[in-house]
C-alpha cells in the first residue's frame, strides 16, 4: 500500500508540473491563459518591481537550494528518498503558480516588432525554445527528472539506479540545451513590455548563477570525464567553448538542478 500511495503521489506531482509548465508557456507568451505576464491590475511601478523580483527570487531560491546535494542529504532524513524528487517538483510547481497569481504587470512597451514576417520569426523562435526545453528533458530521461521513474521502480520493488553520464544529441552542441531553450523562449517575443523584460532579465540572471552551482556539483559527481566534456562543448552558446570556466563545473544540465 505504501508503494502504491508513493506512486500516486509521484503521479500527482508530475501532473502538477506538466500543467504548470504548459501554463508557463501561455504566461510568458500572453496566449491562452486567464492571467499572463502582461495582464492584471495596475500597481505603482516601484511596488510592482519589488513584488515581481521577490517572486522570481523565491522561485530561484527554492529551485536551486533544494537541488543541492547537501540539502538533499539533510532533507531525506525526513522525506523518503523515493518521493524526494516528486516533492521537489511539486514545490517548484507551487512557487511558479504563486508567481503566476501574484505577478504585477508592467505593460509599457520596450519594443514591438511590426513587420509581420519578423514577428512570425520571433514566434517560431519562441515555440522552438519550449520544444528544446522539453526535448532536452526527454534526452536525459524525462521521467527520472520529474520523479516518476523513482516512484515507479519503488512500486515494482526495484532498486533505483542513477542515470549515468551521457551526451545525447543537443548535449553535443551545448552542455545545457534545456537552459538555452528557456533563454530563447523568454527573450523571443515581438512585443516586449517592461514587465516581460524584468521577468526575462531576472530569470536570465538566475539561470547564469544556477548553472555555476549545477556544474560545480556535477564535476564533483563525474570528475575528469566532465572536465573533458567542458573543454569540448560550450556551456550555453553553441561552439563558444571558452564558457567552460564559468566556475568549476560538471555534467548534464537538468531543470531539477536549478
């Protein structure tokens, strides 16, 4: 019964993540959602900036601190390892939902791309960014990344094994295609408002900070093998291999690590 309950819990957490991920696409793109990055009641500019930055910071702290090995070692004294990943995913989803609900729009335009063809190109890039995010998770084992593999193996009474170091497809071009996908999706818009720009700048800053700790942890896990990978493959910008010294770094880029 405990194994079944753990599996149901993991499945619910996964579904919460997937719904939140889909809403994030609509939120950033101002499409098909009731409240997007540019909709909602107006707020004094200074207060809006303060609230929005606090929301991004809350997401960043939760997403990065809980992904660190030291925190995991402490946390799993109370949280069963089988559902640790699922619980992390659930809390990450809840912080994003809070961001959606409390986000204060700032709708003054920074730029608007008027030619129809140029706007369409940006929408294509926006879509490709999200496709790259999702495809990158699949390449490194989507269900392990979001906790389903752990609870499924537990349900079958099988021992969990770590996903080994691999360099599939996009990971041969950049070490963190998942994060590159987010950056593309956040920046590619034909209409950039001050609120959207604040969100994009804050999330870009968070990504650049988080990837430093991600790589440091992964070099500790994979050692020289990943150091060699750093020398061959750039971190975020394709073919720009000098990015390898953003910090002491390591292994495959994953959403759950940030």
